[in-house]
């Protein structure tokens, strides 16, 4: 087991990498940049994260796994397709609104300063992300009745929930809050998607 001081170095590396990612995108996250900010050697960073993909995975995957888990659990508790859609939307929005900084890191930061090198790194990271999202979509599709378009509906529900959070994050960033509360809008979105999910399940049966 590493000494506490060494573990603290790992945590500090992740904190600095998160700041670089948020402000400069994937291209800004380099071992040299992280090491310079921390005042350590590049080898000290590589000791904990032997590749850039390993570093970015440590930043993003915990949030993605947490997102998938709350969605899967919400779907599992639902009594039918409509309730599953409603519950998952509420769960996803609640998860992300509880930590908008984490949401920005997961879904917005990778879009900043995209370069060819950053895209290659992102492509490697996606290989680790796909199994996580696949589990989430499969679980929701199953609760939606497993019809021919159930998985498509599951993906659309996820995207709609992320869109809600994106707008809340945007209005917060520019200091222009929405007239309706995020909770009220979440409930309205959940109701709309629940109605659609119920119809879809009926057609697929």
C-alpha cells in the first residue's frame, strides 16, 4: 500500500489535470503541464498514470460509472416503461445537478481545444466508456419493454436529461437563471418522456 504522502500526490495530480482539462481541453492535459503546476518531475506523474488515457480515465470514469449506476437503479425500481423513463430522467438530472463541476468535466471539457492528438486520446478513452454506457442503455431498454426501438428510446432519454443539465449549467455560468425552477422543468421533461416511453412500449409489444 502506498504511503499517505504518495497517495496525496496522486490526488493532487488529478486535481491539477481536472483544472487543465476544464480550462484548455484535452490538448492542455500533458504530463509536463501537470508536473510543472505541481512542482514535481514528469516521472512522478507517470508513476501514477503511465499514459494520458490512464490519467483521463481516472478523471472521467468514476463520474460516468456513478451516472450509469443511478440510472440502472432507478430503472430497476420502476414498475413499467413509463415509470422507468420518468425515474431515470429524475435520477440522471438529480445526479448531475448535485455536482455541475463534475458534469462539465465529463461532458463539456473534452470539447475545448480539440486537436488531432486530443481526438486520438479521446478515441482510446471511449473504448473504456462504451461498456459503461452500454450497461446503462441495456438496463433501461429492458425496462422499457425490450421492443425494437427500446434502446434508441433509452439513448434519447439519456440525451434529453443531459440537455436539461446543460441548460442549467449554461444559465448558471452566465448568471441568467431560468424563469422556471430546474426541478419543475425536470418534472415536466420526465412526464413528457414517460408518455412517449409508454406509447413506444405499447407499439413494440
